[in-house]
């Protein structure tokens, strides 16, 4: 039986495009049939000057693993491509931070060997489901791995919103927007906006108001089953836009209601070792830990 691997690449020059295709050839030698989505298919062919045959174009094949060569943005694109499947995502960090990546560039040979042997585990990341209602009618639905943001669509306008949790109002205010994040997304946009870091084994939703004009506009951490809603008030002087992982957008008019909940379908991710999240946090953010001695050994 064929073993299909979808390769997702962020290559933007000839050298990186050729390197991505070298990985594809290595996969083929290990018994995999590698595939590229339409975007990568055309871009890698053009950058590398290589003629890639049509059998390597991804359509509806059942994928064993999604191998992402890039940063967190590429990992989000990979998750989008296989959302209808249960294929786990394996990120190789070729970007700047790569918080979601499981391995670094120099570990690639070992990664491919372990893929060949199926020597890995599959973990799951919380995802969000979002629905938008206008005049009581469902007009948009989507999902997110990192975050859903409701933002003002015009720089000179304020967005007037009211927050609701579990069917009860919490606060209303003018703002640049409101962000609802997963624990995975807590180290991304939510972190930049002043939200706390949430360990990935915590099932929770994080709500972060963006530049809110209010006395009570602190980040909120909600339970995993909480029902979160953001309503754009009809008196709002500006229109809004909703973004899912910064990739999928929909315009919001006054009176729009955005409902965000934890998805029943988490995102599967390849895991090699149970390294403490603390180590990843320190490494990716280059946090100062000089002077730490650790617990004294018991004699």
C-alpha cells in the first residue's frame, strides 16, 4: 500500500526550492509517495527549474503525514490543507521562531528515518470553531488552530463590541478588536497583545481585547466548554472583519454576532519526545536562565 506524504514548503528562492525537492527525493527512496499542493507545485517548479510530474500533485489522497518545511505560518497552511483528514502534521523549523515545529533543520535526516519506521507518537492541539450570524442568519463558518480575531476594518474607526460568555454579557467597549486564542496560539498574536502563555496541555480558551477603551479589558482565560460570543454593536461607527489564523477572512457589519467555541476536532501533530514545554519556551524566546541551579540531589 502506498504511503503518501504531503510536503508543504515556504521556499522563496532557488536554493531552498532545490533543498525541498531533495527532501522529496529522499522520501521517495524511503518508500513514500510525496505530494505537493497546487501552490507549492507551481512555485517549486518555477524556482528550481525542475519539471515536476502531475502524479505528485495533491488532490484527494489519504495522507499519512504532512511534512512542513518552514515556520509556523507554513504549519497553519498545512493544517488547512488536510483539515478534512486525520493526517498528523510534522513541522521542521526553517523560519524564525517556529513554536509549533517539532524539529529543527539540522535534525531532518533523523526525522525522515523515524518517519520511515513510524517511530513517533501523535498528540492533539485544541482547535476553535467559529460561526458568524447577521440578522440571525448564519453567513460564515470556519475554524482556527491559533486564534480567531474580530478587528476593525478601518484604521480611523473604533469597533464597538460586547463580550458574552456562556450566554451572559461580560463587558462592552470600543477597541481595535478582540482575539480568542487556543493554548497553541497563546505564544503567537495573543502573546504580542499582552496575553499570558498557556501550556499546551491545558484545555482553555484565551480572550484578549485589543487596544480597548475600557477600565475592565484584561485577558480572560475560559474553560474549554465555555461558549464565547462577540457582538458588533449596531451603533458601532466602524465595520469589522474576522480573521481565522490570519488566513481566512470575512467582513462584519454592524449587529454581526461571532460565536467561538472549542472544536470537537483537535489538530493532530507528530511528536517525537516528551520534552517539557518549559524548555521550548526558554529556547524559542531566548529567555535568560543564568544562575539556575535546579533542585538539590537527594542523597
